[in-house]
């Protein structure tokens, strides 16, 4: 890594690692591991959320909050690329910075993000793309590839692929996942992970990004073309200041998933739950759901549920009514 003196002199470009992967693949878990690993680097993390509120940023346990920069309600591959360029330009003023880590939304096309580092004059002389790291949900890869062109692009564009959640699939299923990945990207290095656990030497300072190879995958990626998302895919956030009855909520959501599970890509929320002194983290990826206790509510913070929903052709009013029925009754 560049030392502080060379960074100040501007003689060494700051390496950038981009973490991609479809909704629910485990990107935030990996980010948390990187921030807490004793790797000796000063890393700025840029986190992008598709929805209007970031649950992930509330779960990223960074001791130095100045390390975390959030972009909400838009993708770095399209609507907030200008924000990315301005932020990176500002980061060049930090002499202590060793690396930048960008977590894209699960719906981002990686090519326009990469092209930013070649077409924006204010940053291309100061930053160097080190690697595109794509996380894959071993349980849901086939559904994600079937339903999303972006999921296919994320795999095909990757330099390094982390097949995550390997503990949830059999050995034979894992081999099938590998074959599927190789059919889209025969060149990327593949690692198996559980809960995003990976030796950081495999994803930092690897110098894996090759412009020529990327142009073979997408000959137009340096053309600064606009990226358009599937208009049927959208997100909304539900907020509630009254406590939620988690038993009612889980019964209702399971019923909803039985009917619309293929359309409900991803949900994630911090819950103010009846009978719990802690924040409750709820997540769903397709039909899989998880619930865990987080830290205790602080005396100076407002107890509130914020629940982000992402899917295709969702009826917001129907979903909102079902969620409202889960409020605890006094």
C-alpha cells in the first residue's frame, strides 16, 4: 500500500475495490468484516442503497463514522454517479487514505461504475480500480440470474467471485453453482465463504482489474451509456413508532411469501419489537428469512421500526395494510 508521504505527493494512485452482488448476497456482512479486520489500512467505505433509507449503514459498525459515506435512493451506475465523482474528488484531499471500498446496490450494473474511473478526468489520475468482487448467494443464484439482467452482469464482470452461504447448500448443489458461475465467467477467481469470511489478501491489493478483459465482456462499457433499471422493480420503506408484534409479523409475512415470494426479492429492517429491549434485525431473501437481536436501544434514540422492501410489481397499499395489522395492541 502507498505510504502517507507518497499519497501526499500524489505519485501513487489510491486503489479502489468494488463489492457487487445481487440483493441479499451478503455484501454488508463482508463490509463489516473488512472494517473490523486488523489490516492496518485507512479505508473509506462508500455505501449505496437502492431505497430511500439505508438499513445497512445502521448495521455497519464503524468506529470512525467519517469512514462511511452513504448514497441512498439511487444507483451509482446511473442516478448518483455525479455524487460518486464529487465524493472521490473530495477524498483525494485526505493524505492518510490507503484505499476506497465501494459497495454497490444489489441492482447495480457494474460496467457504468467501472467506466467512471476512466471517463471522469478529476478522478482517473488519482484512483486505480483494484478489483470487482462479486458476492453470490449460493441458495438463490438461479432465481437471481433468471430474474435480473444485473445479476448476470455482476457475475460476468467480476474479477473475484465469493460464493457465499455455502453452509446452506449441499456439496452437489455447490458444484452446480460453480458450473453456473463458470458458464458466465470462466476467468474470475472463485472463493467459498460463509457469512462473508475471507482472507482479505484475496480481495485487497490483488491488482486483478484488466480493462482489456472487461471490454471483451462489455465492449461499450467505456462509452458512458445510461443504465436503465427494470421499471417493474421498485422499493419502499415502512415506518412505525409503535411496537411490532413479531409473532403476528412472521405469520403474516410467511403467508405473503407463499403467494408472492418470487416477486419479493429482498426485505431488511430494524424493528422496535414488543417485549425486546434490543433492536431486532429482520431480513428476508426470497423465501428465506432471518431474525436476530442487535444492540440495546440507547436512551437518547427514538424507538422506531424502519423496514425496506424491494421487489417486482409489488402492491404497496396491500403490503402496508398487512404490516399495519402487525402493530402490537395494548
